[in-house]
C-alpha cells in the first residue's frame, strides 16, 4: 500500500552526512551531536542489540532443533510451521525497531498475497515459497546475533568507556578504585584527570556510535527490505501504525479516539514491552552467570 494511503510517513535519517549536526557555528557542528535525539536512539539500539540477539538466536535454535527432532511425530511439523510464522513476525518487529531508532525506511515484509486460513496448504505454500521468509530467517539466525555483539563491543569500547572515565571522581569518592589500561585511579587528582579525558573522548565516541549505527541500518535494510507493493500487508502495516503512534505520541491519541486508536496503542505497548522483557530476562540470566 502506498504511503499516501497509510497517512504521512515520518522523516527518517538515512545517511551519515545527515547524522552530523548542521549549522554555521563550528562548535555547534562539532558538539551538537551530543544534544540530538537520534544520537541516543542509536545508543539505545546498540545497547539493546546484544540481549535481543541472544534471546532471538536462542529461541530460534531451540525451536528449530526441537521441531526438527520431533518431525517424525505429529508434533514436530506443526511446531516448525509455528516457528516459521514466529520468525516472520520477529523480523517485522526488528524492522519496526530499526525504523524507529536507526532511521531506516524498511517496508513491511510482503505477505499480503496470502489468502485463506492460516494453516491451510495454499497459504502455507505461499509463505514457504516467499523469498523474504528465508531472508528473515537468515537475518535472525545468522546475522542478528553477531551484529548485536559487534554493536555492543563498539558501544562499550567508546561511549560507555568515556562515561566510565567521566564518573571516576564519584567512584573515588565512594572508595571504589578502578584500573584503566594498568592505570590505578585511587586519588582525587587522578580521578579528575580521568574525568577530563572522558569528556574529551565523549564527543568523538558519539560519532563512532553514529557511524556504527548507520552501518547496522544498512545491513538491516539489505536483508529485510522488500519491494514496493500495492497489496496491503496486514501485519506489517499494523506495526507501521504502531511506529507512527510511537513517534507522534502522545498527540496521536489525543486527536484520535475509538477502537482503532486503542488497537494501535495496545500493539505499540505490547511490542515495546516484549523487547524490554527480553532485555530484562537476558540481562538477569547474564547476571546470574557472572555471579
């Protein structure tokens, strides 16, 4: 369905050049990156990438292994088919997250030509023959996890490292002594020096984060982008409506009433609650393993 039929589309950032703050003042061009929402959206995406990648990879491998092992029984084939529908929905949710935080323009996955009951053979055959079903699987099974590891590694070695140095005076005041590349920071002057180094590194690290997020968006677009189509994509367009609601909230629901607005809000809340629950669950498991 065209953009005009679904309402105004948000304006998204699509290139590195647009990520650099504009303006005539050189200081604003250099340090304005620290005041832009898109910078922190990129930070959030890279921060969420690792736990979401771990959770999606673990769930997908487990379901495929169990379903494949039980394929000779009456349980295995239905489980594999359910897994197929689940990874297609997860890929569309990843598209929503990428569009929201990274500024990509990835269209809904093209499943609108499927007709009939979900579990009947003609509809299953259409889903199985759709190349985007398997591109979504490749993205979630092979690409998403290492992409999340790479993004989190860049984030932790740049922006999070700079923030760690900035807060060294607080650590020293609380009696916590840190070592940074063999440098033991245990006095006030050393902590102040470390904080100064962190401030100097913070802005360059934000540029590295922005470039990393831009490259991640290119990978997402390459694997998840689908051709334009006039056929309605029910699931994908529902996610797009939730995305628009998230961008324009709270004004959207102040202007709109009725069942459609309530469904949009409910879907938006469920999607973000699902991602945050995944993040919390994986971080809790990692904390237990670390302990």
